[in-house]
C-alpha cells in the first residue's frame, strides 16, 4: 500500500497517482510559456489508437487576450474559482479519420478515450512540476465550438482544465471550502472484475 496526500492505495503504486488531485484554490500566479508548453508536450505523448493522436488543446495563460475568451466558456460555477488559475485548456478530440489507403472518412471510435489519456498525462506532468490541474465537464460546448472556430464535422469539445499553483482553501468562497480536499476512491473490487462484468 502507498500513502500520500491523505490517501491510501490498496496496492503499492507510485505516490504520483495519489498526489494528483483536482483543487479549486489557485494562487493567481501566472505561468510562463515554457512551463505550460512542457505540460502540453507531455499530454501530446499520450498513447492513442493507431497513433491517430485525436487530441487538440486550445489554451490561454492568464493576463493574455485569450484568457477572458476561454474563461467565458466555463460554467459560472467553475468561473468562480478557475479565474485564479494560471492557465486554462479546452480539450478537443477529432471524431473522424481519413484512411491513408482509401481516403475514406471513418469514425474514430476511440477519440474520447485517447483524449482522456492525454488529459491524464497533462495532469500528471503538472503534478510533477509542482502545479495542479483540475478537469471540468461544466463548460458551454456550443460556445466553445463557435468562439474557438472548431469545425463541427470532425471535432468535439470534450472538457476543460484549469492549471495553477495551489492556494490556501480559505481563498475560496465559503461553499467550496469544505470540498477542497483530495477525494477518495471506491474499492478496487467495485471497478475491476476478473473474467466477467460485475459492476
């Protein structure tokens, strides 16, 4: 078993997986382009089916012209705290591939799965650098498609992420403070089954 970050695994895993969590309290300290590019570079090395690499990242660093555009894509409940992040990233996946052999346009069945792998690589690299990343499903996807110029025929907006340095939870609105702790997980036996689905 591994213990770290007020969490304990059932087996001996790397502490990085326990240290990664999704806080809402960020310091507001800006991030430089090199640090953010390092995080995005790690994300783009994620595994993907047939090496299709369907992920796309649209990002903004705070105090840039793109910042208010991306912040406005988030639901208001997420804007409340994400406004103090160092960077925002909108994660997009390419839903179709073009066959190199036939030119046929085909559904990329694993596009969301692969983009999820890229998100995890992003989050782990942020943790390795002493930052945190908080993924969000609470976004206006139609607005993101429109204002970011995402072609609807071949791409889907999946989620957003806020990246930044951890601040004291007292900086959060009262209703969010109690939630500002690393969450636990279900027992492994509830999600992993040998030989037959049981969940």
